[in-house]
């Protein structure tokens, strides 16, 4: 299991392009997880490769196509 380095909390990656939503979700989850953040597909994929979080919360409507799920679904691939 991946954790924040001291074994106390597992890593969670929050992928959301809206900064306000990211902050609210991070606040809600920070007591149980070390929350990593990404705002687009490229940074999300890089974070998964670098940090190997145990859980990813993924907004499907990411830039460049915030009104459909193409970027979010591409991140899953």
C-alpha cells in the first residue's frame, strides 16, 4: 500500500479541474488520506506513474473537453 512516507495515511489522487471543488474535497478527505492533486489528464497520469496512489477520484470532464467525458476516459486508459 502506498502512503505518505511515514505509514500513517494512504495516498489518494484527486483529479479535478475546478480549484474550489478540489479544495473542498481535499479538506473533506485530508484526515484519512494524503491527498495528491491534479487538474488535467497529463498531470494525473504523471502523478499515478510517480506516486502510485491506492485510490483515484477522477472528474471525467477535464480540460480540454470540460463538457464531455473524453479527457477523463482517456486518463483511465
